[in-house]
C-alpha cells in the first residue's frame, strides 16, 4: 500500500469515527463502503477493521447486512 493510499484510508477512518460519534451512522457506512466493498482490497479492509472498535465495526456490519438483504430483494 502506498503512503498516499494509507493517508486516504487514515483520513477516511477519522471521518467514519467522527460521523459515528455524531450519530450519523449511515454517513459512516457510506464512507466505509468504499473500503469494504465485495471483492475489495483485503489489506485495506483489514486496516479499517483494526482502526475501528467493536461498536463501530458492528454499526458498519449492520448496515452492510441490511444492504445485502435489500439487494437480494
């Protein structure tokens, strides 16, 4: 991972954390979705996971599962 990409990820993590702290969970999920997309870069997904606490990961996982269910119809 390049230094530039790592900085983008670090900035995104901070935005995610800020959104969750403000109660804007959907906004946090939208930010995270650029990293946690199906078939996305595993290294980036691991970085995101290690930077978030369990509560933050659960919030994002809840939205991710809801989106999967909605796509299945």
